[in-house]
């Protein structure tokens, strides 16, 4: 079975600290820091993939995506093995 989830992504510019924080409000701890907006989004994509892979490897459920509103969203397609 394949499922698609789209998670809201927030990217905040922190000029005093010289970079961008990208994080997923519905995925605690899934975040990245980068020098540019583009790098932050790319890092967030990689962080999302690792986060989801880790949840699945541990047998944990995938969180439900929250409302996206005006935020950017990144999607992930997950292939789930049917339960025996």
C-alpha cells in the first residue's frame, strides 16, 4: 500500500544569526538550519525523509499532517507493507 502525506513547512529568516530555520510544526524535532532559503528547503526535504524512515523503522505511526494555511508544504510518499 502506498500513502501520500504532505506536511506544512515553516522557514524563518534569522538575519541576526545569519541563516534560515526550516521546521515542520507537526513533526517535533524535524528541522534544519542553513545559510539560504533554498538550502533550508533542501535540508528540510532530507530531514523529512530521514524522520519518516526512522518512524517506520521503529514501527511508529506517521503523524497526521496539520493544516497548511499559507505555509510551504513538502510531501512524502511512503510504501507500507501490508500487515501479515
